C-alpha cells in the first residue's frame, strides 16, 4: 500500500511540475462535467425534488383528462366529487386569478392574487407562518373581507413584522383584514390570497380551477381515479346543460400532483439532458484521445520499467493516478462552470426552473465527482492498451509515434466526436431555422413603435361596464395629448401574446347554430388603426357605437369562414339562449392575426371584437375575473421613453390607480417564442462546446501524427516533394476524417429522426430532422472547422527540414 501511495505521489508531483497536459485534460473534462451537472441541477430542482408538503406522494390533481394528464376543473364538476372513498381531503383553487390593486403600507401597486377555499392549506399539509387559515364563514359568498399574504409580500411591503396579522390592507378599494402569512415554501403563486367563496350549488362549467385531493394511501390513486371518472361521466349522462353532450365524451381521472405541476417540463429537460450527455461523451472521447497521445511521452520510461521486471499493475498505476488527478480537477472545475452557466442562463429560464441557489447542491456534487473521476479513469484505462510495449513496438514508434493501430484508433475517436457534434449542430440548426421562419411570418398586426401597459380598474371605484368604458375613454384621450403619441387605444386584449393573456368566451353561435367558443376582444374605435389590422369587409367601429345604439360586432376571417361560410357581413352573432340571449350585428370582417405568436399552431383562433362601450355587464365581469385592461400607444421615437408620460396620464385621470407591466409590443410577441429561444440558446451552447471539443481532438491527433511522421516528411522533401504537397496531404487527411464523421452524424440523425420529431412535436415544433438548409450549413461549418484545425499541423509538415530526416534525427 505504501508503495502504491508513493507511486501516486510521484506521478502527481511530476504532473504538477509540468501542468500543460493536466490543464488541457482537466479543462476538456470540465466542459463535459459542467454541462451535464448544470442540466442535472435543473432536473433535480424541477423533476426529482419532492413537493414541499407533508407526505407529497398522497397528493393528486383530479379533473378532466387531456393527452398530458389532468387539466382544469369546473366548480360544478368539483362539487360532484365530494365523499369519494379513499380521499382524506379535497380542495379547490383558482391559479389564474386576476391581479388586484392594493394600497396601504406603501405605494398602490398591482399585485398577483390567488383564490382558494379553506380546505387547500389542510389538504397540502401547510400551516400559516403567522396567523390562521380562512374560516367557513369567511369562505362563503358575501363573507367578511379577509386575506392572507405571501411570504414575499410580507417581507417587501410589511418589513417582515409580526404585527401584520390583524392589520388592514386596501384590496380593490375595500379594506381587508390580514389574517395570516403563508410560509416561504408555499409554491402556489399569488402575493395576495383571497377566499374562493364558491356558492354551495354552483352551475359553472368554466374549467379555470384546479382541484387537489389527499389520498388515504398512494396505493389508492387508480381506485380514486376510477371513481372520479365514474362520478362525472354519470353526472353528464343525465345532464341537460349547454355543454352536456361535449362532456359526455370526455374522461376524468387523477394524476400525481408533482407530475401535474411539471407537465411539459420533462420534454424540454430530456432534450437538454440529451445534449449535455452528448457533450460529456465527446469530452470523454477527447480525454481518451489525449491519454493515447500522452502515451508517446512515456514510451521509453514504460519500456525501461518493463524490461526491469515491473508488473503490469505497476506500469498501469502512474497512468491511473494521473487520470484520477485529472478527474478530481475536472470535476471541481466542472462544478464552477455549472454554477456560471446557471447564473448566465437564469434570465432565460421559466419561473418554476429558477434554482434556489446559483451553486449546485449536494446531489450535483456527487454526480460531478462520479462522472468526472470515473470518466477520467475509464479514459486512462482505455490508453493502457499501449502500455505493454515490446522492443518491436519501441522501434516502430521511434518513427511512427502511436503506430498504425494507435493512429487508427485516434482517427476513429475523432470521427466519433464529429458525428456526435453533427447531431447537436443539427438540433441547434432546427431551432434557429424555426425562429428565422417565425420572424418572417406576417403577424397581421403592427408591432414596431408601440408601447403597452396594463391597468385593472379598482372595482370599488369602477364597478360596472359603463364606469370602465368611461375611464378607458378618458385615459385614452389624455394619453393622446402626450407629446409624441400618434394614437392610443384601450382594449381587453392585445392582438398577440401568450395563451394566459387571452380571454375565451363561450356560448357564442350564429342564429340557430350550435354554441361554440371564440376569443373575445372588447376594443375602442382606434384599435384597428393603431395596430394596422386590415379590414376585409364592412367598416370598423366608430365613436357612435355606444350603449343604447344598435349592438355591433366585428369578426376575424377564421370565424367568418367557419361559422358563416365566408358570408358574415350583416349577419347576427348571438350569445346564450332564451330571454337572456344577447345579439349583435356583424358590421365588419378583419384579417386574421397570429394571436398566440408565429409558432403556436393554435394562433389562428376565431375572434369576436365588440365595442368597449357596448360590452355587456356579464361579459366584462367574466373578463375582469381573469384579466386587466390593456392600453397601447403608437409613438414616435424611442417607445421605452414614454413610461413617465403614461404614469402621469394615469395619475391625472385616476389618482391612486396603479399601472403595471409596461412593455413594447415587440417584447409581447417575443414572449410567445420564449421557450423556443431558450431551447436555441441551450442547444447552441452545447453545440458550440461539442464543436470546440471536436476541433481540439482533431488538432491534437493531427499535430501528433505530423510530429510522428517528421522523418517521413523530411525524406519526401529530400526526394523532391513540394512543401505544399505535403501540407495538402495532411490537410486532406484531417478534412477526410471530418467528412466521414459528418456523414456518420447525419446518418445517425436521420435514423433517429422520427424519435427526434416526436420530441420536437412535444415542444410545439412541427419540423422534421431532414432540413436541407440546416444540413448544408452544418456540413460547411464542420468542414471549415476541420480545415482550420488541420492547417497548423499541415504547415508544420511542409516545413520539416530534409537534412534532419537524412541525418536520422
């Protein structure tokens, strides 16, 4: 044992005295370890870490089933699920509740909100950090005005003072008593938490809620799911409501709460983990190549020690010791690179992916140590095939370095690296090509020179549709007076943005037709001019389209074609049935807009536009339950410089009314492609690392091959070969290796094309792997990198002095 430790110590001291190889090898390994550990940290944070609740395995989400699992549930459906056998507790909440205006204890602001019933905290096993939960009286319609606040709001607005419990906070212009503070680990978004106050016999079928059940045992999930499906299918079998027929063909069930919370995350993280593993594999292949090249510097030493009777183990020990040192250093440097990558990419990550700390956790440390040390030892062991050197091998290597077998292995490893890099570059190219295509899609509306903001009229001050319309009209008039403002408009929805910013209105139909859904936009008369949405038929809204005048509407081309066969102008569109039915005359048809962005296949939705001044009370009440009002300004100059003017206009028209979310319209559109841009950045980063490692591996192999063939090149020059011909010989060999690796990589990508296409479809991208422009660009890039990596060794080959070879030096 002491002999082994002494041998390891001598090897490490020798490596540290001349650290060139050590730095190169550990740096290569660090790139592979850092990429894989960074992605593993995200997987650990998002998919592996259990939910921060008591016995999370007992928690399930219940409701209608979609392809990805359980979706939103309605109050009416939730009420049918009471008393299911095997369920200990069940709760309902609205995660997409609208932002609310709060004042008191600071400046008025628009804060995110959450509406939940009093059963949610007990179901999750969460106790308020301070105070208490809602009571049954408070969680009833027209109950006392109370609220819970999040840990973050408690820290920001109340300074973390315990006296917050029992104090008053103005919410939507009405005083609410704060009864408690939620703990920091409560991960359902909402700075202000209000009672859901759901009626006992609600007939609402709006699936904007989520239901959570705590099972008596995790083993009962399938049994509970079967009961949920049986109950709701039986309910709709006897239902005569508007949507009864549609719901009768659906299935219902239960899904693990952790999987329900992270639907879709697994696909993206699987893609990134695959990319990281490819980079790690390329790094390990490169390490193996470096270890093989390292054998050149030790051939004489190994041969002498072997001749003196050293055992195979003693000959292998220095190699493994050096591999161990490279592994330790590479793992440590990889952890540092992982932390830097997480910090760099933090702005691109979804909110649910944000790490608790920029530093990888204990699990990441263990993964880094295992991958780094084990990978380095395996690479070192792969080079041991050259350690049992005979005298014939020694004589061959005096002229040819690694010899024919070693050279072939080195070239094969380079081709493997290039093949793996090709696959990554193809994936990166697909995302880049997708974004390029998206940028060319005509959205159907203007985006340049427009700045937007949100405002949720305080409900106590603006309780009905007429008050909201009056506020909007006055604010638009004031905004148009600001210097540089060309047009201003008020609307419930911008012409584009993420799905969460859209408002779907049900119960719409032509006279005598079946009820259907459409996106609903209440707009003023300036909206279509400001956003340059083209009018195909009829007219736009006018200032005379007010309450009391004939109800009018404008529809987009998709709605006109689907519901009216393209002949919508002059027709009626109706909502509801019986005495409460509302009708409006279609006075115009406008072009379609890509409402959800250029990449979403659902973008061309049927859209109904109504004048803001004519919106019915129930439609606006439903809208205000989810969304704020939006205002847009078409301006001259820098749109970002108009924030102060907008704040002043709001202060003049509605003192004490907060505004929020000031954005350029281009930023709104970019938010719809955020996921694809994140995929492009990460796959691009992995592809760049793969390209760098492949180029480094090719350069190392070519440099050693030239050095090993110096005698041959000198003899060729002495016999009359031109230096350019020798340089071309080396350059051609390097490019040939890249070309073979490129062919293998493209073949591999096409063989796995269907699986990759399914993954891209899961990410919302309908694009196959056989993309000729992408393949052509990847081929040119790799061949160019291969040529650059071979240039310097090729030049050296042409400069070998002939006399050196003739003297036998």
